[in-house]
C-alpha cells in the first residue's frame, strides 16, 4: 500500500515538474515583444485634381460673359433690393444705374454703410467681382445681407449685365494664355536650330562626295 502511494506521489510530482517546464519553454517562445519600427507607415495619397481649380481672371471671364444670363441672375437675386433703371428709386439697396466705374457710395440720395462708403476707388470690374463673391468679406460691417455668388462665371455675367445699364465701359483685355506663349517660344527655338542642322547635313554630303571621288581612280586601276 505504501509503495502504491509513493508511486502515485512520484507520478504526480513528475507531472507537475513536466507542466512547469512546459510553461517555462512556451513562455520563452511566445514572449510578447514590440518591434523597433512599427511596420510601414501608410501615407494618404492625394488624388489628382484634389485641390481647387484656379479661377480665371475677371478679364478672361468677361470676354466669355453672357449678358442675358447675367440679367436672369440679377432679376432672380437682386431686384428685391435694387433697381437698375435710369432715375429708378432706391430700395433696401441703392439704384444700380451706371454703377460700374462709379465711386463707392456715389449716390448722394442713399445712406450707405460706413463699411462701403469708406472704400476708396471706383466699382471696377475686379472690385465688383470680389463684392459679388462675398459682400461681407469685401466690406466687413456692410448692411447687405446677400451671401454672394460662388460661381465665378455667374459673377462675370452679372457684371456684364450691370455694365450695360448706363456704364458701357470697355472690358479689360484678357491676359495672353500661357500655353500660347510657351508654344511660341518652342517654335522660335526650333527655327533657331534649323541652320545648324542644315550645315551638318551639307557637311555630311560634301564628305560623302569626296570619298566617292577618291574611290573612283582606285576602281579604274
């Protein structure tokens, strides 16, 4: 009986030792570590055309302006506050007859806000473009509540329409396209290289003719 008890105890002790050894070995194998460099960083790739498109100068847009389209926008968004006829009455905003090229706050019969009346210079095409884009940004403190026109060509169309209402100023010439300037420069460079190419071809032809002349007597002999 005693031997049997000792045998069971021995097997139990051996099992415990084996389990402990297994635990130590597995702990050494599956120890948690952190790499010095956490993998490869993934950078977001900005797609082509992700940025905003460049806005063409007002002179370029005025060259393509549609007066009829500008009138439609004006009547849909501006007539609640403005009139645009010669001698027309002021409303919540001033009458706009002849406004293009006139001074800021030019109408003596309208109480402009100080934000507008204090701006020096005329209502030029550029000034009107900025004003129509965002009146509050152009003249902080203005009483005008209109949010503005976000479409650049819509603004040009409205300005072209307003210009036809008593101002009739000539539009500024649009700037020359950069591509045309580049193509012209490349064309000049090609033309400048042409004489050198022609000289090389002529020299090559002369060399071939001289070789032929030297070879002819040898064949005759």
